[in-house]
């Protein structure tokens, strides 16, 4: 009789990966999308300040908001 394999529990993060900024730039270039100097500056500031993803999104929204 053949042994039955127990199903292996996978974590919620199985199969996921994080795309770095260099990789993202290369993929975006294929689509014809380029980061402006202002966008690069904003991303650098977010990293330097250690902002969360939500805080970074708020920073982007503030920069494009028309008041």
C-alpha cells in the first residue's frame, strides 16, 4: 500500500514576493512609464523618513491635490 502524503500547510505569504525599485523601474520602462525627478525625490524622502506605505500614499496625494 502506498503512503499517503499529508498536505503541507502554506503560509498566507507563500508565492508572494517584493519587487524592488530597480526591478519596478525596468518593468515600467517596458510600458513606457518613467519616473520624473520629483517622483524620485518624493520616493527618496519617504525612504529616508521611514514612512509606511499608507503615509507614502498620503504624501503622493498631497502633492497632486489642487487646493
